[in-house]
């Protein structure tokens, strides 16, 4: 797909927001130089994800899905191409601006939970609000509400070592939700869980989607991907196919 006609960058972003587009990339590339060789981990990807969608990005190891996730999550910058997130042209941003966007617009859920071992569930969930400068009382109320949304408020004073794997992932999801982000970005969210617990977490994602959250799930597992409503298949750094599931 060709890059859009030249428009004022702010105008294009505002139009995407009016159209309900949360994620839009045009001809996105991420290239690594290995000696005298260039490796195109992401090689000209065009995707559009709208508010309220539940999308899985699926591909085998080495397909480029993890690199694409890092770009979508503003953890890395593209070599070339355009990326708009919630109407903002993040592909032109510097590291400080990207950090702000990550905290404001994206809720991350990782395979390994990434929780502070010595902190309670409540404090772990509060962390993004602390970084955002939210006052203590408001932080406390919002963190408790996020834990309530994942059915874990009764365990809010427990540390990660006192929680099961599924409960730890629920804390991570509550932390991802607490800033009311534009998207929940989940990287192999059931990878460290047994099958039954993984199914519980996927049922929670279903519920969060039904509540209006926009979810982007990155996985190499077909049975996880098909729980989404749309699957983008990535291979060799390109979109191989993009299909509706339900």
C-alpha cells in the first residue's frame, strides 16, 4: 500500500482519530546492519487497527512479530515509514517523547509479568500512576478499581511470591489497565501459565474486550490467536494475510 498523499502531519493524525483509528502504519521498516548485510526484521508493513478491536499478531520465531510489537509499543523506533498511535505521529518522536506516549497510551502485559517482587499487588498496579504524577489518593482509588476489574482486589496486599501465576498475570493486566490506555498490548500473555490458567486469562481478555478495550495480542500459538476477533499473520517481516476470526 502506498504512503498517503502528503498532508499536514497534525491534520492526518486528527483525521485518523476522527475515524476511530488507534494504530496506523504505512510502509514500516526496521532494518538491522549485521556486518555488511542488512536484515529487514520488519519490511514494509501497512496495518490499521480501530478503537475497540481485538487483534492477534501471529507468526513463527523470526517472523518479525516481536520487532513489530516493539514498534507498536513505542519500545523502538522504525528505520523508515510512518506510525500513528491515537492520532500522534510516533515514528517522528525522540526517546523522551516515546516514553511519555508509552505511559499515556499503552498498557503492557508481558509473558514474565515484570512485577516488583517486594511490592504488594496494589503498589505494582500503582507504578504507572506514580510515573504520571497522579496524587496518592487518586492512585489508590484507581489501582483498587483496576484490581477489582480483574477480580483480584481481595489480594491487593499480597506480594507476587504469595500469588499464583494466574494471579500475578492478573496483577500485570490491572497495571496495564490503570492508566486507561488506548491499547492493551499483550506479548505471549499465557506463555508462562498452564493450560487451564491460560484459558482463564484469555477469558479475562474476552471480558475486557467486551467492556470496550482495544487489545493487540502477540503470539506464536494458533489456539491463543483465534481467541481474538482478527488475526494478522506475519512472515519474513511482512503481513502474509489479515483475516477476521469471528
